[in-house]
C-alpha cells in the first residue's frame, strides 16, 4: 500500500511547551537522557543533571550550558525545578525523586517526558529489537538533508553530530522508542518504524509472546491517517491497523518497498530501493554491514513518506558516518585495530562479526564481550556461546549488572565461559575491565581486529582509546 506524504516543508516550530524550563535529569550520562539533555539545551531550557561518573559526554553538555554534578543527592530534588526526569530503572523511592515529589515538583520517566515533548509535532517513533539507533539517526539525517530541520532524541551518539540530540524548527520529531518497560507505548506517532521483533528483555516481559504483544500495541498507537513502516521479518507478527497505512520493506517480491541488494563494497551493503509511485533510490552506505543497508532502506521509506527528496535521501546515506559504539573505529595500537560496538544480543553479535569478516576478510577477529545482565546471559546462553565461538579469540570479563546479586553474576559469567568452550573456542577470562588489555597482550598480534563489545561500562576502555586517539591527533 502506498504511504501518503505526511510532511509539511517549511513549517515552523510547533512545540506547545514553553522555553526556559528548569529540568533536572537523573542519570544524565545515560544515552537517552544525554540526548534529551542536548535537545532541551538547544531549545532553550535550563538543564541540570547528575550521574555516578563523569566523562567526555558530560563535558560536552556542560560546555553547552548544563549544570552537572557527580553523585546522587536528595538535595538535587529540593532546588527550584519545573520537572525532574528519570529512567525506567530508577525506583519511585529514590531520594532525589522522593524529595522532588514531596515539594510538588512534577516527576516523569524519560519516555513520558519525551512523549510530552513531541506534542504538537509530527512524531516519528523508531522501534525494534535491533537497529533502532542507526535507523533513527539515518532518518533524522535524511530529513535534515532535505531541509526539513527535524528535532531528534536518540539512544546513542551519532558520529557526525556535535551533540547526541537535535532541536530543529521543522514539524518533525524523530525519537528512538524502546520496548523495555513498554516505554514506547507512551508515543502516538504519525509514523512508526519497526526494524525487527525478537525475544529480548525477558526479565521484564517474561515470554517472547509478550514481546510481540507489546509491538502490536505500539503499531496500534499510530494516529489515524498515519503509517507503520515495517521490515518484512516483522510484518507477519504485526497485523495492519484499520485507518492506518502499512508499508512493508524487504527483499521479497511482495513487499511494498522492495530492496534489491547488490554486491557489497569493503563490507558495506549496496542496493536499490523500489518504492510506490515509481520512486527508486540508490542506497550506498559506507558503514559496513548488511544490517546497515536494511536500516537505511527502512529510514528511506519513512523519509519519502514524510516528504524528503529522493536525491537528498541518497546523499544522506552516502554521507552517513555511523554512531558511536556501533562498529565504531577507535585506533590502532601496536598494529592491532580496535573497534567498539554496543551489541548485547546474539543476533547483534552475529551481525557485527559478519560485517567485520566482510570488511577485513584476511584479519583475525578478536572479541572482548562484556555480557549485560545475568538474566539476559542466562536466557540466551546457547545463542551467545554459538555466536561468540565464531570469533578467533574471545575474552570475557564479568557480566555488567546493576540490579542482580554478585553470586548470580559470577555464576552466569562462568556458565557462559563454559558454554563457549563447549562450542570449541575456549575463552580467556579477564579479571574485570582492568584485566582486559593485559589479557589481550598475550593473544593479539599485528593485523588483528579487536572488538570491545557490550552495553555496560566496557565503553570505559573504548574511551581510553578515544582519548589516546585525540592526543595522537594533536601531537
């Protein structure tokens, strides 16, 4: 079914919310909260925040005017505030939350706050088990390249952006919509994208069926007259909704927007996207991975529906430089090339491995994988083991967990190590993050590619390498 164009080029800023609000972000260093902070600063609000540790991202936000303190304190909630925003992981009895609530300060979860920010705008919400951040970034850059000047809040840091969020003056507001805690049900999008649907966050949902039910409800929340852009892998799980268009994107002949793949170039996918209305787009990303080509196709289909110009879309795909922690090149040290990636699900691990094998077919591929949450590690242990065993060397530090007991974390870490060994690839066991680089010294050699992988604080190691790269650039 052809998707109607929903954009209005040249429309001004339509936010119904005032500027200059005093907003405190609890956990401002998290990817979503940092992006929200960047957006709020650019639209003219007064932003404060706190987090447990400092870093380069918080330094950027400070330079743009944010007041940020390290550590949590109930006193943060007693200051003059118009709103306190926290993540879904923060309990209602957290001292800062409780202090603010006691003073009558409105308190909102991140997703609710973000949904409120989209009121009066055309909300475009990007959901899916994998690929949300890349797809959201690509779509935002396509709209920007067409002169539509969108706003965006993203669960990551686009490599080409000065800040991880964007406050534009156009009518469109692009958001990354996470399924955890059913957060994406806060949105009523004009356009909803679903990149894929797989079991994940089973500590919250319990079963794969509950995950699918949550995505079905997400697509039902598309406003009348809106459109759901869905990858073919999820189309059978997500029925069409009366009064809303549906655009299925994929390689099959029956897809509404058909992606015809061509031979890749240095691991980067190539293809043509055939859209309703005899529109044809050449998609030529430089970021490696067939999954990036699929993300680009989904974003392009939505961008056309929103009024973006086809040639501007093609240009945005060619110019796309990726997102930090998504196949992010760091530096070479001793002839060993380091890459950072956020993958923390078996499907994502496979996509990263295949992309790097295609880009560097002659290189040995090493992975340092920090599992994320003992429950996820337990739920997907056989799949994790199979995908990790496909690397040439594997280093495993302890599971990153903030809400599980230390005994369970240690037990599940050791169980994963044993499962990988049973697949024929005996891992090296690192003694925490401090033991990672020493462990690599014994196995890495010139010409190797090392992936620092995971959704936890393994990025601290990547940050060390980013700092080394910056120092080398000015030396």
